[in-house]
C-alpha cells in the first residue's frame, strides 16, 4: 500500500510539473502539427503503406522528444531528495506510468491529425486505434528505460542510440506487421503478435525495476 501511495505521489508530481510548464507539452503538439501539415503540403493523401510508414516514423520521433527529457530534467539535488523518500522501483514505475499516459495522448492526437490532413486509408479503424495506443505505450516504456540509463551517462545521445536500436527494432517489427493488417482486409491481425508485444512491454518494465536501483545508487 505504501509503495502504491509513493508511485501515485511521484506520478502527481510529474503531472503537476507538466501542467505548470506547458511550453514542453505545447512544443510537442506543435512538432506533431507542423510535421503533419508539411506532409500534407508535400504528398496530400498517400497510399496506405506510405501513410502507415510515415505515421510510425513520426510516432518514434514524438516519443523521443516527449520521453527523453523525463530523467534529464531532474537535478542531482532533487534526485537525492527522492532517494530519501521513495524506493527506486517506485520512482521508475511512476516515470513509466506518467510517460505512458503522455504518449497515449500524443498518439491519439497524431492519429486524429493524420486522418484529418492525410486521409483515412485504414480498413479496420478501431483495431488500428487500439494498436496505436498499444504501440504508444510500448515506445514510451522503451524510451523511458533508455532515458533512465542515459541520464547517468556522460554521452546521453550516444547511449540512447546504441542501447535503443536493439530494444526498439523487435517492437517496431511487430507493430508494422499488425498495422499492415489494418490497411489490408485480406491480412489477419494475429493475437500471437499482440501477446508478443505485451510480453516485450512486460520485459521492459521488469528490466527497469531490476536495473534502475543500481543506477539510483550512483
């Protein structure tokens, strides 16, 4: 019970900071809107495969911009204070929860703007919407975990690039297989792929809970 209360308190802290420092949130929204508008001016209404590829590419960059700052914005003095009041597992789980919520909001916004400006070639709209939420959750978990590691390293960008590639590629491959089926009624969205994606998410959460305490003591 105490652990849940700590997680909720740390989550509320991040949420209140995001509400007060709205320039970060609106900056990401501006990035999404401007990028999609440029795509609209360049290619109007692309075919399904191009639409799908562009969407997940933008999702990837949005997640990096939204999540990577989560640990970098915490000062050393503030981290020492958190160290004295909460466990490392509580802290990292609160970060995972907040970034997941933030990425879900950004994913829905990106999907809405894509359908508004670039057309709607999706055959299975509700299935793809659920996949977008699941994909946003998966990306946020990976990059939150990477941000926690990179924040303790001197070469932040290099660490995220080196560690992120092998972690994100399996998730992107599964997401592309599932999303391609949403654009083609002949293809089937296999439940096994969804379960595999959920298993990868669970693995990332487990790795974060196990490994973050070692970074926390540094």
